[in-house]
């Protein structure tokens, strides 16, 4: 910071991350910054002028004090850095970062280990890496993870009170409240759910289960492979595997291309998916409409296209309630 060249953006980001790790960091940096500002005016306070090149240096009161102070500061900072490095070697600290998307927004993130995460609309994650662990906490929404293989650090995704372990793979996780859905598009993952508690995150059982639930203490564990999916209530301790077609996988991941696609899903599920991606929300005005099947596709957030599709496939009409709400009603018979 005191050099001839200004800090690069990477250095600024690194400094912000360091300051965010502890209030002590920010306080100490502020204190040192104040000291440097004071030290810069010490020469002015003495009333001495800088000597010309080649002229003998004239000793002042501060000429001996300042170097000793700077050496002491350097020693303190060196000690702090050594201690910090030691803690990192012990796995005692982690590099944490949060990412999120607004409603209707998608984002792609590449982590330090090369793992790629695509966040769907209205999603929030916290990423924490240490020397021995890679942890992603999905606080809400949906992520598509392409995990790099690291035998020393299994990548784990925490969703509600459940756990997904990536064994070098590509998979999708969606969480809403306590409802969790995991779909694998490549490789293999373990899904662990603890009945009634977050202790699932502490399980270290890596045995190969049979097809279906297997108890791990008070938990259930399954393995999913390519084109397999599980949907469950986190904390129930009940897991099952369902095989799906490649076409269904592509429909479920159409949001990555900016579309929503359906093939016979009930209207209630279509409305739920649409509302996740749009500020304008649909509501079903007549419960009898909820089970109507819907087929087709439309661009994310395209209200007009969605209304047209629902009108053609379900025979419903859209009634504007206010600026952010559209109610779906049965079409009146002529």
C-alpha cells in the first residue's frame, strides 16, 4: 500500500477478504494506517529539510526512532503472518465467500479448485475451503455443480440438514425450506439424510449402500449415478432413487439455456417453476386447475408467452390482479 505502484484489483480483493476474516484485522490495519499518516509528517514537525544528494545526513531526534519503530512493526507483522500460515497448515482457517442471484438472474462461478457452480434464480450459497475440506452451503434455490476430483478433500454440499458428497461428478441440487432434490448428470454422489437432526453433516461413513436407503447411525444414505434423482424432506431419514430419461434431465436443466420446458407436469408445478424466475407471479384461482397437465416451453420471465402456452394447453385465462400478480381462472364456456 505504501509502494510506488497502486494496488491491483486482485490485491484489493485479497485485502478485503483478509479484513473480513476478523474484526481484529480491520482494527490493526486502521491503527497502522493512522501511524503511517502520522509518520509521514514527522519530518515536517522537526523543521528539517531533506539533504541534497551526496550531502552528509544530519541526525535528528526522529532519525533513530523511526527506523526502530518500523523494524518493530515489521517484526510484529512477520509474526502475525507466520502464525496465520501455521493455522492454515493446521486447517484452522478457511477461505469463505458467498454468492447469490436475484429473482430472474443466473450466475456462473468458478471456485479456486476449478469447480464450476451455476446458480439458478433466487439462489444463495456460502463456499468454505480449507486444506482438508471443501464445503458449499446451499441456503436456498438451485445450483448445478461440476466438481473437480480431489482425493484429499471431498466436496460436500449442505442443503437444509442433509448432505450431498460429490465423488468427482456433475449434479444438481434444489432446496426450498426442508424439501430437497438431487439429480446426477455425470459420475456419482452420496446423499445422506439424518432423521430429525443436523448430525448428518458429521457422519464419516463412506460404505457402499444397496440400492435404496441404508441406515448410517440414525441416518439414511444412498448413492446416485448418472440420470438418477432423489426428492425428499430433509430430516425425514427416508431416501429413494428414481431413474429418469435423458430427455427429462434436459428439460430440468433448460433454465441454464434461459428456458422452462414441461412435458405433462401439473399446472401447480408449472406455476411454482415460473414464479421462481419472475417478479410477476401466477396464482391459481380455482383448485380444480392445479392438476391440469402442461406441455411446452417458454423463455424465462416471459409472462406473455407463459400465458399463451397455458391458454392453449390448459384452457385457462389470465386475469391481472395487480402489477405483480396474475390469477389463472377457467375459461368461460361460450
